[in-house]
């Protein structure tokens, strides 16, 4: 195997239930707020900024 392939897959054992041979990719993110009030203002749409996109 090429070094690049080993770098991506070496050390990962197949998942026992599904037998997946690659680490899953989770398409998630999180946001940091300046304070709880800042987070509340974002979700109340009082200020502009990044929030959960399905709101």
C-alpha cells in the first residue's frame, strides 16, 4: 500500500456491527457564543450571526 493510504487507514479496526472499514465522517459543527445572552439574542434573531441553520 502507498504511504498515503496507510496514513489514512492504519490502526483502524473494522467496526464490529457493520464491518465498516473507514472512520465515519460526521458532518456536524458547533458554534461558540460570547455569553449565554449573546446565544439567546442570536436564536431570538435580535442580532445577526451564525446559528443552527434549520431554525
